[in-house]
C-alpha cells in the first residue's frame, strides 16, 4: 500500500480557511484505523488539509464552494503551478504594497477582478491577504471578505512559503492521479460511499450564516447524521464537543465512539483572547483505534490504519 507509515510533520495547504483542521490532524490520524483498500471521501474538504496529510490512494474531495474545488483542479490540470504562483505573487505584491490599507487598497481591485473571472490565482491572493482567513460570500455568491490592512503582506518569505505549499500539493496530486475534486452537496458525495470506503466529515458549525458558501442548519446536520450512519462505509466526524459554557447537544445524534481533545482558538488578534474548546471525533466503532493503542499527540504520529 502506498500510504505513509508515519506522519512526521503536518503539512499545510496553500488555501487558508476558517475552521482549518491543521492542528487536529495528528489527533485525527492517531484515532482512526482503516485498511485504505476502498475510497476515502471528504465531502466538506475546505482546505483539504486532513485528506492531503492522510494521503490515501483513492480519494474523492468535494465541497459546495466552487472556488476551493476549482483551485485544486487547476493544480491538477497544470493551470496553477508553484512557478506560476511565484511569478503571479511577485508581480502582484508591489501593487498591493503601493496602495493604502483602506478601501482604496489594490486588494479590492483583485477582489473585483476575482468576482468577475473566478481566477484561481486571484482566489489564492485574496485568501492569503484577507481578514483572518475568512471565506465569505454575499447572497449573489460574490466574495466579500475585507482586506487584512497590511499592504506589505506579501513579503518574499511569505511568497516562498506559499509557493512551497503549492509545490507540496502539486507533487501530492501527481502521485495520486486517482484523486478527484468535485463540486457537490455532501449528500451526493456520501451516497457514493460503499462498504470498505471511509468518510471523513467536517461540516460547518450549525447556524453560522455568514460563513462559507451556503448556510448549515439543524436540518442539514440531522440529514448528515442519518445518511452517514445508514451507509456501509466507515466514518469519522469532527465536531465541537463543549466549551466553558455548554456541551454540543447535536452529538447525541451520533452513536459512534467519541474521542476528545482540547483545542485553543483565538478571537481577534490578541494572545489573551485564547478560548479553550473541546473538540470531538466521532468514529464508526470498527474504525476507532483501541484507546490503549492511541499514540501520544506528538508531531510524529504513527497512523495505524491509514498507514499500515
Ligand atoms: C469546517 S469547513 C471544512 C474545513 C476543512 N476540514 C479544513 O480543515 O480545511 C466546512 C466546509 O464545508 C463546506 N460546506 C458547507 N455546506 C456544505 C454542503 N451542503 N455540502 C458540502 N460542503 C459544504 C464549506 O464550503 C466548507 O468548506
């Protein structure tokens, strides 16, 4: 099997998105076991960080946000390469730097251009210079996240970092010609999964209307629980478990094994606004690593199943 036998360092993809699971990848990898013989499905792919690091042989990544899907398809087709990203950012960086941090920033010119053309390079530019890695669209589907107000944003070191991230995904996609990126509602993707397949789920938080490309509500969350638990495929679901005020009652709709870990997130830029959140991973029983065998959460995670 072509899967890695250990994850030495979690790699970060070029697209930033709120709710990105980079820090939780070791926890997820350490708790799930799957023989990797079927297809891996990720119906809420977002940045793709989880599946890209698990690197199964066959995978279907999907999302309702067409720009995420287009971006990775553009890497797959060679329309976006690490070198094209370097050329593009080196040309755009000074234009941004020479405009003010306010509404006259060059950022807004790129935003307007992106809303007219959906260019994947402009999408990358916006997602790496916007406010807090937000992904937000208005009711007409137009990207409307404001600028992070740092005209010097694209310093040479950041450009190199982004280029390396694109290069990593480029190599990954070249090594996995069977990976597919699909624009699809979660239900259509999950309905394709069969016995022997594995589905990793990371739906949005319920009732956050301003995020992503569509809203997520109790009806959709209930439908998700029903179709996933009615499927013959294995699954793991990421979801918040509790914070200092309350527990997530939606977890009652899931009957799998629940594993938890503490996670910190920041509200705004200040270090002191660090809020603790307990994150849950609900796993179909056959795919949960026995508790005694779960490796400690270090960067060097042995992945028992994905990586056997
Ligand atoms: C929490 S984010 C996923 C983050 C991802 N795991 C990561 O680490 O980057 C949720 C994703 O679900 C997508 N989404 C929202 N509603 C959806 C739906 N009905 N079907 C499929 N994807 C949906 C959003 O566009 C967003 O990319």
